C-alpha cells in the first residue's frame, strides 16, 4: 500500500488490525500483567507512577504483538520483515505510550459510564 492512503486502503487495513487487537486483548491478561510489572517497582497502587508503569507494560506487549502481526499480514514471509519491525518499533512504542497515557483515563470514565447499573 505504498503511495496514497485512500478510504478503501484504510478500511482494508483497519479490519484486520481491529481483529488482531481484539484477539490479543481477549487472550492476554493485560491488566494482571501490567499490575504485576508495576508491583515490581511500587507497592502503592494509588501512586501516579504505578499507573504509568502499568500502562507501559501493556503498551509494550500490545504494540509489539500488533505491529509484528499487522506487518506479517501486510508483508507475508518477507526477509525485510524483521528489519522493518525492529526499525519501526521504537517510534511506534513512544507514540502508543503517549496516546495511551493521555487517552486511557477518558476512555475508562466513558466505559464506566456506559457500564453503570440503572435503578
């Protein structure tokens, strides 16, 4: 898909990326894993640093797995796959971590609002 990003190309990439993300999130115990990682450094779950460490662990696992699987989906068994993956991962991790730290609190509040019990 080198060249221009069209709506069709966006949709063709979005569907498998969403499916990969959904499957990974369903099978990997992300919150438990993130909490375990954060507990290695801090015991107080209310400390702000605990939140950032937990998000870091979740973002590293999800970003690495999603990037590798999505690249494999797009490129197949190509000898350039490992080089492309390793070279793009650092910038992708930084971007994903910043987005997760900023967006997650709002998404959590929205989810809690949607899942509240009526009556």
